[in-house]
C-alpha cells in the first residue's frame, strides 16, 4: 500500500537501456555502455521484540475475497489467530489457523521459529482492512487494502531482489507507488543455505509484504 509506513532506504536504482531490436552485433557492442553497479552490503534487520511478537508478516491472495496471513514467532506456543475489521482497532472478525504452528530444521544448526498461517475473509473489495496477528498484545496493528473486483487492476512485479541496499532502494520506490497487487516472481533472498538470512529477508520485506 502506498500509504503504509515504510522504513526502508531511499536510494536510486540504476537501470539499463536495452539495445534496439534489429541492431547488429557490432552496433550493440558499441552502444552498450552500461556499467553494472557494484555490489552493496546486506541490510541486516534485527529482531529485538518479545518471543511472542509476530515478525516477517506477509499476505497473499487465496481467492476472490480471501487473504492468507503468514508470520513467524520465536515462541513456538503462540496462537495462530488473526483479528480483523474495517476500522482501526475495531476488530469485528477473528480467524484461527492450524494448531500447532509448523517449524522446520536445516541440518543440525538451525530450527525455525513457529510459522503461522491464517486465512481471513470474506473481505470487502477495494477496502482497507486492519488486522493484528497473535491476539491482543502480541503485535502491532497492520493494514491491507484488498484488490478491486473490476478492471483496471494495477500490478507491480518484482523478482531477483536479494536483500542488499539495492533491495531496500527498490522496495522504497515501490512503496511510493499506488497499486493494487504486488507479484513477487521468485529468487527471493539469495540466502544460499544460510537459513537465518531467510528470517532477515522476511523482516526486510515486512513493511510491504504485510500490506499488499
């Protein structure tokens, strides 16, 4: 959502101008003056909240009027519940996911936090809904705006975003736009078998992923 708080870096993303179709190989080489920007450092997002606090919140469309809310808690006994409504702090509906939440291990050195999934709805189209994960006192209120039911529907499409300062810049620019649905094409975090980096990626994209 364009009006959601975004605490991401506001750098400029470099872009490449592709050669014109039909240009010969020599012309393409002569005209190709693009210089790849240097690698940027990882953006580290520490989790300094209580174990029951929902982190890495992200939403996804799972039907014409339904949304799936997913998040992680360090406390593996935290409930999978989402309270929601169309007015701030006025939750007229509640939904519960599967209990207990799932976890996974990677080798002998990493065990994930509790991974929660809850589907909420039916929701009103083109309407801002306010929600909180984990029940009263667990986490802050978040907001999402549902897509419209009629065309036009405006999409933003991103992929191969990693989790560096370039990523933060890209996310900041997306956050300044007004659109209906975000599509994340893949190659999400480049964690490269370093599983804690998946958690870091989830925290980095949280401001956008929890709202669109």
